[in-house]
C-alpha cells in the first residue's frame, strides 16, 4: 500500500495556506500545518481529522523550528513537500519606514523560510527525494513605490530558491518559487503592516496608491482556491519548474519588466562591453 504523502505548510490559518491545506486534504494528502495558537491548532485539525495535523510554530523562533521538523519526521512521517507560505506584507515609503520594520520583514519572509528549509533538508537529502515550494510574489520580480521592504524580501527569496534548486538537483530535490499576483487574501488587509506617513513630499506619489490598495483588498482578481489547485498541479508534476507565476496580472507585469530590461541592456551594451580587458 502506498503511504499517505505529507505536505508541511507554514501558515495555514488564512490566505494561500488555508486554501492550499483544504484542497490538498481533499485530494488525499496529509497536511501538517503550522499555526500560532492552541485554538488555531484545534480549529485546523477539526477541518479534516483524518488528514490534518497542526503544530504551533512561529517561523522566527529559529530554535524551535528544528524540533518541530524532527518531531514530524519521527512521529508523523516523512515530509514529501515543504510549502513555505508564512509571511506578511509591509507597506511604506522607504525613507519613512524604520529599519526595525525592514528587519522584521526579512526575519519572517526570508530567515523564517530558510530556517524551515534547513531543518527539512537533511531528511529529504537522505531520501534523495522532495520538493521545496517557496511562496514569493510578483513583487519578487517587479516593484512598486511603497513596498520596498516587501519586494526586497521577495527578491531575496526568489534568488535563494533559484540557487538552492541548483544545489539540490543532484539529490532529486526540486525547488520552485511560486510568485502570485493580486489575490483575495489578507495580504493587503489585516496581515499588512503599514508605516505611518510623515514626509509630505511623498503625498502625491504614494497616498493614492495606499488608498487604492486598501480599497481593493478582498476584491482582487485572483482566487486563492484556484491558486491552490495550481500548486497541487505543480506538486504532481514530474519536472517542476524553478519559477511559477500565478495570475494574469503577474504574467503581464513580469513580461513587461523582462521586455523593458532587455531593451535597457541593449541600449547600454556598448558601456557594458567597454569594461572588458
């Protein structure tokens, strides 16, 4: 009999994590999901007692991460797929945003993800099998004013994911960075940390963008359930890609960025080449 495949998903209480956990359990996967309270753990396990296993974990508690992974591997079963989903968005003009907020953004979105990867890898490497999925963002490819810390964290996770995929290829471990566009999650709502405004010079540029983002929250084009279905398709693929965009807005914006970048490279090629020898 084939054993039940296990997904370890960080942050299953809301957003992509909540949607993916539900779709995965319905498809027959066991899902070990991280939450941040005992009440949330009970609520998650009640969703599907046969397939849901909850674990309390804050991904920035780096000392606790390894113990949670060791416990799952020893007492639940091998982790076949890791989905680094836990994260949040920071919004604020860079000059106005305290460095402490940047540090926190990177601790959760980058260091937390890497801590979980480092805890899981010894087991996957020993089995010569596994799939690491890091939920990044179209903001890991394109940028917009007012989300510098967030984009910086997602650019970092994109680069780490791509490098890691090359390091792990000899061990039959796939790495995919999944970059969603605008979806109906809490990212721009209660999950977003917003720095206060204090420099009037930025009012004309940024205030309309902040207002539009707040008003659009919950009404974005992207459907989290369809994103979950797409990620399950990715998990089932024999040869998963290194990068996967989700959403037509992400597709259009990233294609435009790449085309503009190619034009700029060509325009400055003579300067680029002038530095050789």
